[in-house]
C-alpha cells in the first residue's frame, strides 16, 4: 500500500504562499490557508490563489483619484 503524504498551503504576513508537509508544525510567521491535499493539488491551489508573486510590501498601491478631481 502506498501512502501519499498530505501537504498544506501556508501564507505569511507578506501574502507569500508555501507548501508545507501537513504532519509538521506550522513554522513561526506562517499561517494555514485552510487548504490541504496532495503536493500537486496544493501547487494548483497556490497557482490559482496567488497571482502576484511579489511580497505584499513591494506591490504597487491601487490607483486612487486625486482629491478634487472628477472621477
């Protein structure tokens, strides 16, 4: 009988994602996203939910209308 190890997807304060063996404790600074599965399933989930690989602090701010401008 073969055993497929379970993985979980973690996220940190910079919105970076990582695959982590589910049987190990979550490292400091990381939090479970709630998704657990095979390594391939976790990689697919991460691809679908983490489109911008840059750390949160390096992502551009959303454009906001200039005060006093129409729009």
